[in-house]
C-alpha cells in the first residue's frame, strides 16, 4: 500500500480519509485535517473493519488513516484492507498496542507508519505531512517519469563466496547513496539471506508468487515486498526445506518484468544452479556480477559460467569480482586466475572478518555497517561501474579476449595446483 507505485495520479481519488474508533481521536484529528486543506467530513467513526467495508464499494483515497484499536488480528485485517485498496494508497495505522514486533510486522505488510494512541495534534500533523510528501514525490513508474532501468544479477561461483553480501550491499548503495528506487529479488527460495542480512522477516511474498504466477502484478508487488529503506524493497523467502521448488520459471520472469516497471534499479541474488534450470532469467539482465574467490574450484566454475554467459546472455555485461582476498593466503595467484578465465578481475575485495561480523551483529548491509572500510570502498566502486555499465557495449568489452583458444583448454590444473602453495600478494582495486 505504501510502496513506490502510484496509479492514475490525475484521477478523481479523494486526497484523504480516516476511520477512527473513538471521539477523542476524532476531535484531535479534525482540526489537523482542516489545517491541511482536506474535508473534515472524511473523518469517519469506526475502525479498520469499517474502512474495509467502505472501500470495497468506493475508490481509495490517496492517504488513508485507520484505527486498529478494535481489531483482534491487526495483521490479518491489514491484509484484508490491502485487498480493497487501490495501488499507491498510503496507509497510516494507529492503535493502543505498544509493541516493536507488531510495528515491524505492520511496516512489512505495507503500512506507511504506525502511530500510538493517545495522539497529539503535532504527531498527526507530522505523519500526514510526510505521507502527503511521499505520495506527491515522483514515482519510478509514473507515465511522465520514464527511467532507464538497470537490472543486475549477482552469481556466486561457490557457496560462501559472498554473493549475497554483495547483492544486499549493492542494493543498499543504489537506494541510500544514489537515491534510486531499488528492488532486491533473492531467488534462493529455501536458504536466501537477503532479508536476514537486513534484520527483516522475509514474509510469504516470493513463495506466493511461485505458487500463483497469475496473481503477479503491480498490486501484488506492492503488498508482497518488504520495505528496508525509503528507496529499497526486498522480495525474499525461507520456504520449508521439505517443499521442493515446483515451477517452470514463469513466476520469476513475471517478477522481473514487474521490477522493471516499479524500480530504477533491480538486483537479483541468483544461485548459480538456477542458470541451468531457468536460463531465461538473464534475458533482460543488463549486468552480471560474477563473484569468485581465489581458489582452484572457483576458477574452474568461473571459466564455465563466463563461457555460458557468452553463449546465452551475450547482451549482459560481465563484471568479475574477487571477494575475500587474503594477502599471502591465496590458493591461486591473481595472474594465474586471470590467465585461466582469459580476462582480468575487475574488482578485488580484501578479506576482513571483523567488518563482516560487525554487519551481521548490527543487522545492516555490509557497506552500511562498515562505510569507511576498504572492502566497502571497493563495493561502492563496483556500484558505480554497474550504473555506467548498462550504457556500454558488452561485445566491445569482450573484444580484447576474442580469438583465443578453448577456455577449458587453457585451464592447466596441474600447473595451478603446483603453484598454490606459493603465497602471492593480492591487489585490491
């Protein structure tokens, strides 16, 4: 309801409506509503259930204030409200329960804000003013605000290489530092950490999308995604491990299409195994971040993935990122790694266990928790490259490496194994 999507901005929707349970709150609310230039008769007696009944037969207002005081199951009732609200409606809830978990759950369900009763005029005025500013702000999919969407897939060559850390950090960077409406799609349906890394509950949005692809539209995205930041929304899951992934991939394609409509930037945390099952996931992706570590197994897999990308996603710009680089503890030297994959490593991120642990403890994106660290500075540089990479010609980028012999033919396993005991300093860009 409060997501960054607005439909029919020039329509005849009422600017404001409220459904409040008690006279005291109404008496406080009406003067503020008049001050903001709205009609006081839109302040109705009755709480959330009354709002659901009314909006089921009438158009939704731009901003809706609902009272949860008489609701026995606020989260379930909010979901019922979402069924009758038009996309783009900003919903502010009020109630008597002072519970942090409830507050977080309400925000995750799509509520813009939750106000604790009894209310003061100043509190109401500030909340409504901010909601009005949010509604009137330019939205990513306004017809008159065309934007160039950049889609980035982050693929880890091995488990534990840090692809999910890169995906969450890049998403946070685009949203917080570049002020771009950003969506993070975590496609590790059973073990994804996109929401966990930001101390959020993943919700059921992604699993619902997989089960019911026909339901995926702008309204579904608005309700299903979790808001992590004013400009950052996440779609993640923790599906039961006894429930195998049963889909032909149509849901993922539809999600990617809705992301292109709703956001300026999208980041897909893409498990490498999904390239095999759903190769069409990269059809509209602009940039593929290939996350590697300086090991023999990672070099082998990078060769195979980069070759696959040239054959099946030639339109996408590949960016090779070496993560967790430890000076003096490399299994393979940078020179040997680059010779094997027949292209340079674009970015090398130094290993720093303390900063990684700090981000986990704080429940923040890595570069948010460790903004001044060397790894964070490299990730920021990677973000800048991605923003510019969509305008580059991927074929031209690959030209220096054209005309070489088979990738697998150049991969000398014995040579690399013989060298792996020799420490070679790593270079961080």
